[in-house]
C-alpha cells in the first residue's frame, strides 16, 4: 500500500460508512437491490474507476479497482460488491474492441450509474464449457434475431443492458470450437427476454436468474468488434474478474475475522475470555495468515495486469486463495461465536452464506487447479 492506494481506500470507505450492518441485514431479508448504495458510489465517481477519462472515468487500473472492491466487500459482503463489480471488468471488451461511437454511447451511462448491465454467458447445458453454448443469433436485415437461454445472470431483474455471448455460426460449421461466437451489448428488452429469478442461499439482494430469449432483435450497431470473435473478446475480462473476486473474498474474510476476534476477547466462559484459549485463538491466527497471503497474491496479480505482463496464473491463484481464505475465516467466525454465530443479529452467518459463492463462481477451484497444473507445472491436460 502507498499513499495513492490509501487515498482510494479512504474515499471508498467514506461512502461505505453510510451503509452499516442494519442496511445490509435489511437487504438480506427483503432481497431489494441496494440502489441507494449503488447511487452513492456513482455520485462519488467510483463506478468509473477503470473507465477511460474521455468517457467520464478515472482511467485507473485493476490495482485501484481491487482496493475499491476489497473495501466494499468488507462493508457489505457480496451484496455490496456484486451490484457494482461488473462496472470494473464487464465493459472492458467495449473499451478494447468497441468503436468510438459505441464507447461514447455506452460507457458514460455506466459510469454515472444510469445503466445497469448483466452478463449473458453461462448456459444450463454448457456450464464452464463456454464454447458449447447454443444460444443462437441468426443474421437478418439490419442485425440479428436471438433465441436461447442463459443461467446465473446477476442483476437481470434490474438491468437496462445485457452483455451477451451467442453463437452466430453453429459449432459443427466451424473448424475450431472457439470460432463462430459473437459478443453483443444491447438493450434488455423485457418484451423479448424473460428473467426468472432463482432462489438461492445468499446474496439475496443481488438477483440471479435464468433468462430466455424469444426472437430478441439486436441491431448491427450492438455487435462488439468482429462477428465470430466474441469468445476471444470475453477473455479480456476474465483475469481482472478473478483478481477482483479474490480481493472481495479477502475483504469478507477480514470482516468476519474482525467480528470473531472482537467476540472472543469479550465473551467469557468459565471465568475467562474464550480468546484466551488456544483452541479459539490459534484457528483465528491461521485465518489472519491465510488472508494476508491471499491479499498479497491478489495485489501481485493486479500489479502484473496493470503493467501489461502475463498474469493468468497469478489471477487464478488470487481467486482460488482469496475464496478459500475468506470462506475459512467466515466459517471459523461462526464457530467462534458458538450458538450466536447462527443468529442473524451477529451477521457472521450472513458473511458465510455470501462468501461461499466466491469458491464456485466465476470459475471452479478444480478448473483453476487444472490450469495451474497444465500451464505452470507443464503437466498433461486433464480434461
């Protein structure tokens, strides 16, 4: 951390201070999108931290975005982070591959918080095998007509736009499975898109959905880059996303650890604070070490990315280690609180429910381990 990064943290924290535990507990109960929080960050200029200055952004890097998202996650866990972190990495293909006209049209409303965007990538029968998607965009006069379905689309209930990955050439008609996939950024037309909310264990305020496309028309101007190259474009957002997820998980874990150590120092059983017992103290000490190590990996990956260096291994490791460390700390916090850890008023059960998603999405721990085994250790491909 240096003075510049500390100023980022302080600025974001000043917004977060207005949204305490009661606010996030209420959103966990009612499932309402945290619009007030989203608007406050937009008003303070934080939603455009990585966007180009000529379109209203700050033009900063993933390092600054990681600090921002880490701070936000320590405040409101994934309910806070998931509502805005798509602004950090989601529009990146637009910045890199979009036309000047597209950038001028699409980026400023995102920076100002006027538009919310959801991702349309994952499909029920494809999972992590993105090249196996079947949602198809058929060429017609003036654009495409899309039919198909996607799953695990966050914020589809409140989104104005969708970043959609769809086949424009069938898989059997291309020489490589990564070909024939195109990327679109278009209006979320609810007359042609049905979003069915999925009930889930955590992050209730950030809706997850199954969405269905029924003859959705996408105009020519909403295609990003060249037709058929969307799979390669979407890769541009993957390393930043993994870094930020890792940073967010660490933030949640550190919040959980703070609550656990506070409780252990005050709670007395058999005439002594429970934190005096090594059976309580040592697991929390291990949590601190794991979280610090994961944080260093996340910031190392962010630094490499901002320098334009290769960071695939580090970004994946940051996501893996951050998620594990955050989960372990949240679980230990619940156990440290004992019976009260199961009570909502102490908030740690909410942190555990929210952090577990970081171990699952956007890429599984098993695929990360396979990537490291193959790309770093030079072992044969296992899948």
